[in-house]
């Protein structure tokens, strides 16, 4: 079972809520509510909240209260006065809140999380009930008040920082998330009757998030209309073929606008227009754009529309884990796309292919600042790689150490001592008693190539050159031990040092050929974001999908199912008003 505190991140936010000053509003008949009832709500709210005590989980009308700590502090601060209910019924801010929550699907979020059905049921009950049944009405109004407040805290937290805390997942995460002083914002929203605008402004402001949001609506529409046709298994489809499978392919590509209607003149012929449409689809899905339907392309074509909808929703969640700005200038590595982009003011100014960690040694996703680079770096082999990868090779052939330009060191009481690998009885050395440090000197065989780019992070991951240039020709490039190998490292170095007159491209290349390690500080630090997008939309709004190479979509989806099961779990404690 995934161990996640359901709303732990809500408590980390600075929540100071002030009195709401709003005009009168009515959502149920005015005759239902009387002044004595509203006047007695603070006492009833206090009694009901204080009855919670130290209970870790409570419910209202069989609805789990998710933001319990925040809710308790909120009402204690405001003297247990109701927020959403006035003398004449529900205030306008309650209507605004319900309108926003009812549209939560636009954010890739299920409205059912926020007690929407139960709140609507309570409002309907109060509209039908005898106004003189004060005791029964009081219980219902208090329950309605509590559910609305919990819905506000949960929704606000979810759109601001995400429904899932990435640190609660088993995947590594390192970076700053969005922070907002909710108290100040809520005061401003209440005084100006702008609750809906306030909540909408909490969502990510990134253009990439907005593009995915638009794509989500389009793919949901396709799914609601039955999705796209399944292309039956069969021989490879290519130009010149014809028949029902070709017709199904054309219909499939028409639905996602990879093929336009004017180009689909003959339904069952694999013509040049279909080749171009299929190549567009393949490019959007990270496949070899050969314009033919082989096994990989057929698999991607037949992923159901509802699965693509979910993929978009999961990646929208990842956007909420990020700060509201990535920086005016930054480096973005999309691990799932095996690509790096240098972005200035929202546009890519330098792009290249990269190699990322193999599934057994995944590249973590995090944000950090790059501060310097190293020309002709030594490679200090991490213990895991030394033991798992290098030790078997050395045991078979101790000469491997010198041929690959490694040096062997041992740490002892007298300090670090260099060791002759030919003097070691390697048959007695194992993973349990490996006392050595391997260091590879600069040179053409150095695993880091001619330059590495450093950014402080707890995973010891960085960007670097590589002598294994042939790997960049592969479509899927998950071959490293976690670090990011760059296709064009010298271009990146030139870009990063462009404002330093001492470092022209010629000097960078000349220094990298000398074979002497040299540390170079950048003129200005630059944010680096190692992210994991399996769905995103580019600057033109075209959506792209990639394989979930590390099963991170799968893990995230499982976390959602555990946190937000439907139907809901049986509640532990029922929160009721005292009789």
C-alpha cells in the first residue's frame, strides 16, 4: 500500500484566512433560513469541530474530510463563524466555489473528490425541508459549511501543488514547488467577490499546461464519441497497399488531424498523402518516421483514446509539481523524449538528442541550477558502477584497468594510495569487500568525454559528453547509468559561456583538446529541469506522446487509485452534531 499522507502538503502552505465580506446571495429558498439559526451556527461549529479531538480521520455525511488540520485552524481563527452561509442562505462565494469545482475535469481532476454530489444533495434537502425544523436544519447547515470549506482547501491545494506529493512516490524528486500566501489571496478574493478567479489563478501558468488542457478537451471529445477504430493485426502496411486495414488507418489518422480530409481522397489506398500523415503521427509518438505501419507503429495507433486521455491528465499533474516559473532562460531535459532544449522566453534556442538512464538505473527528475562546467574531466567511477559493471571485467582481465586509462586507488589509514591492478588477487575481491576507487583520466576513452556540466543535486547526476556517439542514432536512448549524455556538448558549452569574452568556441575546443582538467565557472547560473513528460504540446499546440519507459505513469496512476478510490472507502469516524 502506498504510504501517503492524504493532504500533508496542505499543512505546509501558509494558510491564514480572513473574514469574507460579500453581498447577499441565495442558492436555496430564503424562507428556509432564519436569523436564530445562523446566530447559533458558531456554537454548533465549535462543538462539532472540538468533538473531533485527536481523531486522525473524520467524515461528514459519509464524506472523508481531507484538509482536517487546515479546517480546524481556519475556524479557530475566525471564531467559528460560518464562511459560506449568511442570513438568507448560501452566499455568492459558495456558488462561485461550486461552479469552479464542477469544472474540475478541465484540469484533469475528478470533481467527485470535492464532495460535489453530497453538497448538491444537502442543498436540495434544505430547499425541501420545513423551515421551522430548526434542530434538523442546523445540523444540515453545519455539515454543508464544513464540506464547502474542505472542498475549498482541497481544490486550492490540488491545483496549486498537485493532488499527489511527488516525494511520497517511490521515485526520486528534488525541486521547489509553488508557494502562495493563501490568506492574503483569500482576503482579496472575498472582498472583491472574485473567488472563481482566485481559484483559477492557482493553477499552473505555464504555456505547456494550458496547451495540455486544450488537448485534454479534444481527446475527451474523441473518447466520448467512441474513440478511434482499431487497426487489425496483419502484415506490414506501406505505400501501395489497399484494403480494409488501410481504410481503418485513414479513419484513425483523420480523428487526430494527422491526415486532413482533403488528402483522404481514396479510402482504401495507401497513397503518398497517407504516408505523410502517418509520418506526422510517428513523429508525434517518438517512432521511426518511415511512413509504414510496423509492429511499434501499430501498437501506438491502437492505444485507446481513453488511455491517451489519462496520459494527458497524469502529465498535467506533473506540471503542478513545478514552480510557477521555470525561469526566463533554462535548460529542459525531457527524459521520456531523450531530448534537451535550451529555452529563452518560452522558445527553444538550442535542441539536441540525449541518452538517459537505463530502466535499471533511472535518471531522476528534479530541478537544480547549473553553476560550472569541467573541461577534460576525470571520471571518478561511482561505487555501484565500479562493483556491478567494472569489477567483473577486471576480474577476467586486470589489464583492462590500464588499457581503459583507469587508475586504481585505495583508501586507508595513511590516506589514499595508488595500487597496481596487476598486484591485486582479484579472485578474492567481491562486491562485499571492494576497497578501491577507480578513476579514469582525461582522454578519448573517458566516459565523460571532453566536458561535463555540473549542477548540485543529491543524486550526483550531471550532463556530459560521451565517446559512444553511435547511441544517438537510436530512437530510444536509455543506456546510461543515470547521467545525461549530450549529442552536442560543445554547442551547449559555447551557449553557456557566450557572455564571457574569454571563452570563444575556438578556445573551448582548444582547451578541451589539451587533456588537462579545467574548471570553468559560468557567467550566470542557469536553471536545469530534468523532467518526465510522456505527453506534452509544443509551441504550435501539437500534442506528443512517448512510452512510459520507467513506468512512472503507472506508479502515479496507482497512487491516484489508492488516494482517491471510487467508490470511497468505509470511513473510520462519523462526524455528527451533538443532539
